[in-house]
C-alpha cells in the first residue's frame, strides 16, 4: 500500500520554497495577483457552484483554528447554502472523529500512524484509504513569560532539559551561557504542555528527539511526556497560551500565530540563533523530503528535517494537513469536501489564512497539484 517514489510530489516540494520564501504581498505584482484571484475563484466554485448546498463538518488541529475561521467565512461567502463547522479538538481528536466516520475530513499537525492508515481503509469507501493534503505551514514558537524579556536564545538540548525537568530555574548556566547580557531571574520554570492528543506536541517532541543529540529521552508523540515536577497540562493551543500568559516564569509551545506578546525563543541552527518566521518555515519545508510511509503518490506527507544546519531555516515548523478519503460513498459529501478543500488550497484561501494566522501560503504549483488530486477523489 505504501509507495516511496513520488517524482511529481518531490518536484512540487522543491518549487514550494521558492514561492514561500517570498510570501509577502510586496513580492506580488498586479498581474500575478489578478491571475491568482481568478484561479482561486475558478478552483473554489467549479461548474456547479450555485447548486452546492449542505452541511460540512470537520475536526482536528487547534493550530488551524484562526485559519479555519477565515476559510469558513470565505467559502461560505461563495456558497451561501453551505454551512461549514470545525471543532478544534486537537489533531488526535480530529483523527479519531475522522476514523469513526463522524466527520469527512480532519485537520492534523501530525501524520497518520501505520494502524491509522489501516483503519482509514475501513473508514473510507473503497480500498484507497486516506491521504494528507498540506494546507497550513507555520512555525511553532517556544513561548515564555519573563517580565521585560522578549527573546532568548536556546539550543535544542537545553530546551529538552527544561521540558524534562532537568533545568528548573531561569538563571541556570545552560541558559545564561547562551544569553550574555540578558538579566535572567532566578525564578522557577513552570513547564506548560499540551495535555490533549496534539499534532503540535508531535512536531515539538519530534524536534527535541531529532535535534537534542540524545538529551530528550522520549520518542515523538502526540501525547506529551515530561518528568518535570513543576509542570502544567493545558487542553488545546488557547489553553497553553493562556496558562503561559498568566504564569510568571512559564514556558510552553504553540503555533507561532498565537504567540501574541509573549517572549519567544530563537533556536540554534548550525552556528546561528534563528527566530521563527514564515520565510524560515518555508525554507525547512523545501529542504525536507516526503515521507516514505505515505499512502501512494497522492499522499503529500512531509518528513521535516529537524537537524538542518542551514541558518535560513527554522526546524521547529509544522505542516498541518487536511486528511481526506480518496473515495466517498455519499456524493454530496464528496462534492462538499472537494469544493471546500479546493478553496482552502487556492490563492484566495491561502491569502486569507496568511492574513488571519501569519502562515506561509502555498505555491501556485502545489495548489495545482492539490487541486488535481482532489479531482481524482471518487464517488462510490
């Protein structure tokens, strides 16, 4: 079932960086903008736009919540007779609902595991199973709450020791040695982690596992593990951000779009400390291969390279997906999924997400690839 060779997909991944690294409005001329808007409208509407109606429900990654609000509003403006709902219950919860048949698509910051791929064959109508479509690319910020300090530098090993409870105060030598001239307090560090099953946790722990040179003793997982005595679990992105915001000395992790006024960590990449940015997130995606465990050539699942030494890249980046079936028994449900996902992947949809959440827009080439994949989704 798994196919490791996907020439077209890898080519699209290479093209992805070229556009993502120049994702600001200043890099678009009028002709490109008009063409993108025209393409977006055509992709989202299709020939039967006026006839589309119904109720489409999804669930999953809370990292996508701000973008999803923008996508829902934009799509429903095009399709007045369609209602779109999304439960930001977390990646694990979204996958669970999807596999149970409760929703026709799930948002996830992490990839399906082998047993979930297998379960998707039973869940989806036909034997083609489910695929990942990358819709939201964003850095994950390590956030903290220290009065008067907006940014600090940390390497992956130090972050791992903090989140595993081995470093317990902010003035520890391991932190201070990377932040000369910063007046670090002796406050106790409170670790704030996602208590729900979370793709953001999976991306964060994958970074710690790969980049900390063995300091992080756990495997990457949606269920966060820590031995820190001074730790607090929070259910969902909003709860993590709120807990860090209201707890002096706290540290946590969240989609960068939700960092707000909190302090953030610049990560050591190669010999330089790199703050998060959409451009740096785009660069790490471009440098990363597609997963060898994916479900065929239409499954655009990335294996992010967390150990890069390229200081133009930010390795703690999540690619958040929409997980869909390759076949739907209900033709109306299929049409709703296809139309909505085409809008999300379109230039218009990606621009809406970038404005709402600061994500890095997809390239035209990747949008075209996703659209072609969606056109192949069958009705039983």
